[in-house]
């Protein structure tokens, strides 16, 4: 593996006290463009053009790097070819950098490292801070660009900024469609703490997805969509309606239990990923009995209290949906025999537009 890729990853997934996200991004670019002797020389005007920084950002970021001793100025020289413009010449102190980098718990695959390298070597319309966030997410994403394994606290730690700023940047990346879809993190007694889920548009980042077959996931019947329908039901029916009806159940779950759409989408996503994981591991098939589905679901959703009428109904709804998902996937293989069931991943383009990707 390219040594530079490992250096990039160390910088990306470490908190370097005293460095902002922009300063870390500048440091990565300087490491990218340094000579074999770790010498870096570039005109300021070229740094602005090549890195997407403003002059002010470069000056501010270089000061942070100088204060920490990560870069040390070489003797200032004038390049005659640069029409009198001064060349920035620095020695990158690798030993100082290594002493500042904390040991990261993130284990990156060769695919992740190659994606990080690709993102750093290519030009981007993203501002430096946003590019750092995109790099963090790309490195921990799966084959389809989904990220569900890091929390906003970890991201803020690596970025050297507040959680509020991370959330603001995520919102901006979603507006730019770098993030296709986003399920906010939640904390609720049904699930405990759930990390946010990000679905990246790898193509807009210039990254190729591994070869696979994409199929529209039209199984339908998600819990979030059920509640949308049943809100209309409640508006058209008196509150004294039979509490056993589906409409009353959805009303109770959403309003009386204060379940937000974010939580319902988390439940939907976790259930979908659970079923696909069981299919990938050959642990369920058309012959799998309802009790096995129920046991698998309660293992993941262990906080559900099945002695509670409404939570038990929610569990049974998930069991029925899990069976439908399994049968939907198996029908696809019956129709397209070359589909492999060893590595299926889920991709969202919007809350209602989901795809299954069968990797070769």
C-alpha cells in the first residue's frame, strides 16, 4: 500500500490539538506534494489555486502548523521564474507530526485507503473543511458509500471542531448532494443510542463503486411510511376509535410515545440491514420460521418490551416486514440467476428511493 495513503489516514483519523479541520487538510496537501526528502516548496498563488483555499485560510493554517513545529521554514528564496513572487519553502517534520498524532482505533481496508488517496489527489469544489468531513466519511463508508459506524462526537473529535459545526456541515453537504440521504442519530429507550447514517454520492466525489447489480428496493411497507398513512387515518377518525386498529397503533407509537421520524427511519434501516446481513451469512431462507425471525430481531432490538401491547405490535410488524424483505431478495435471485447473495448492501437516494446492490 502507498505509504502516503497511510500518512493521510493517520492525519484524518486523529485529533491533533491546535489544528483546525482546514489546517489538517492543508497539512495533507503539503504531505502529498512534498519531495522524497520531506521538503515542500510552492508559491502562495499556486496553493490557493491547487488546494481551494483562500489566501487568508492558508496564512492562518500555516501559522497553526508553524506554532506546533510540524513545518519549519527553509531559507527563503526567490524563484526567478515566478516574476518576483516568493516561494513558500518548508521542511515537514515527520517526527514531530508522529508525536502529535494519537493512536487511532479506526481500521481501514485497502479499499478505504485507496478511496482516501483518490479524494485527496483529485480536485474538488468542496471548501477545505467540507473536504475534510467528506474524506472522513469516505474512509469509513461501505461499498455503496453508506456510513453508520461513526458518531458525531468522533467526527467532531477528528475535525477539531464542535458537534454543532459538524451537523451544520452535514446539512450543507446534503444540500450540495454530496450526501444523498441522511438519517439523524437518535437516543430513545426503544433503541438506546443510534449513530447517524450517511449515504454518500460516491460519483460526485470522483470515486468508483465496486462492480455490482443495482435493483430498486420496492418491498415497501416501511414503518416510517406506515405512520405517514396513519396520521391521515387519525385525522379522519375520532380519538375513541378501537385502540387495536393499525391507525390507533401508529397514533400511539408516534404521538404518545413521542417517536420522531428519525427514530422510525432508524428502526427501518436497522431492520433492513439486519435481514440483508442474515441473507449474506446464509442464516435465513424461504423456509425460515417466524420464531427465528422474531429471535433475530429481538437480539438487535433488545430494548423492546414485549409485555407492552404496543411494543409487541411493533415487533410483530417488524417480523412481517423482515419476511417480506427476505422473500423480495430471493425473488430477485430467481429472476436473475447470476445474482450473488454473498454481499448485498443497501443504498438510499431518498427516504422512499432505496436500492439493493448485489456485488459480484
